[in-house]
């Protein structure tokens, strides 16, 4: 394949890059990530969950994970702020009887105080004081978060100059302290760095366009040199590798 043919394929990946909910199926088999985290977010939730418990999922995306829990629909609630996902949630969650309300995890949650037995949040915004407010006494908060240093090797490979960290406060130590100050007791806390591997550069192009907050200003044309370097690495090593940064926290409201 010539360089121009390869770039044409990358431009097509850039053109079609979009997601509905949080669906990365377009690059299934073309990359791998976070398959060996030292915790299991889903299993942790299920270990605390009982059928009668009311759950709130903050930044639910399209509600895919929340629905996968198989919990009674009348005991489910969710928030989401990204406009395309808000519409998706209105179309999919509300008809099921799930209490979906638009809103950002950073601001006031649109629910009454002491309304939930459990609040969950995977890779979404959060506000410790608001979570404390909406939880019942004894309620549980469980989160898996993307850390500040996520995908930085890939950002450094593609972008020049390298942009600052988009979320520099996203470290377990900072989050743990915030929840302790809000009045929570910390039950579990872990942090991990694990590889992410791309097996074709087109998948990396699609990924970088989707994760625009980590790769600000990315385009095939402006990042051509970095992409060609990534292609050389792929041909030499069989994959372009970066590092994901994740942390996990379980906290209880006394």
C-alpha cells in the first residue's frame, strides 16, 4: 500500500468517527485495552447490590451498562449530559420506566436528598458533596475513573506540541481525599496503569477523533507525521502501544 493510499484510509476513519452511547464496536479486534485491571467494576457493584436497592448511574452514556445489571427497572435512575446521549436515553430508558434526567455529574444532581441506596459512575464526572446528599445513610458509591495520565504516550506520539493534561486532578489520592472530606468512609481504593494496543493505525485515528478531549485538535492532516511514525512502529513491533490510567473507589455514607 502506498503512503497516499494509507492516508486516504485514515481520512475515511476520521470522517466516520462518531459513537452513539459509548459503543466502540467499530474498532473491535483492532485494539485491546484494560483487560487485566486488578478489580472488576461490575462484580463490585453486584456484590453490594440487592433487588430492593435504588441505584443512580451518573453519566450513564446510553444506559448500556446500567441495563446490563439486570436490576428492576423501577429501581433504576440515570443522568447524562452529552446531548446526543441525552436523546438516546430519552428514547431507550424512559419507556422502560427508568428515571432518567438530563444533568452533569459535576453540578447539582436533579434528585431529592437521601434518595438512593447506591450511586455508580464509570468514567463520568462526579461531585462528592452531591453524591453524599442523594445517598441514604449507609449508601454506597462505586466508581471506576479514567486517570489524568490516560493515553499520554499516544498523545505524545501524535500531537505536537503536546497539550497539557485535560484533567490533572484525576488521581486516586486526590479523589479519595475529596470523598473523605465530604464525609465518606473509604471501603476500597485501587489505581492501575495498563497497556492499550492498536493493531492498525486507522483504528487509532478513529479513537483519537472520538476521545477529542485527550487529543485536542487532532486530524489526519495536522498529525500526518505522527501517524506515519505510528505506522513505522506498527510494522516493526506489530502494535502501537500506549498506557491507560484507571482508578477504582468504593465509599460508604455513614
